[in-house]
C-alpha cells in the first residue's frame, strides 16, 4: 500500500501565511544547503517587513535570492520551486477528498 503524500502551497503569503521556516524548508528541497536557505528566508522576511507587504511572489524571491546566492543559482532555485509548487498542486488536485487538510512537509506515520 502506498503512503499518501500531503502538501501545502508554498508559504508566500497568498494561499497560506508567509513562513520563514517553511520557505527555508522548501528551499532546502530544491537542493540548497540549510544555511543559505535560511539566509534567503530571513532576507525575504525582512523585505516583507520593509515594504509593509504580506505576500511575496517568486520573481521577488528570485531577486532576493540573487543577493545571497547569485543570479544563476537563484534562477535555478526558483525554477525548482515552480516545479515543486506545480507537483504539489497537482498531487493535491488528484486526491479523493478535496476537503482534506494538506501539510508540508509530509508527516511520518510511524508507530510511536
């Protein structure tokens, strides 16, 4: 029996509230090391506060990430985030129960 996967839209402040921690986790999933992922997430959090904004789009995230990891790696990371988002949204739409709560990252269902 395959285990069901749960996901949540990326935490940019639109579908779910902005979360520095969840953004850092999503960035790690793209292949960034945790330290640089957290630096980008902190930069995004500061940017939102400076602008008085409550949401962040991927284009703005790319600009912010470029200041930490450079243009090329930022572009690659954002492409991977777009794919991750598309995969998660597709998986969420394929579920039988449309009202089911989705979580990111998947919670383990081990005994304990």
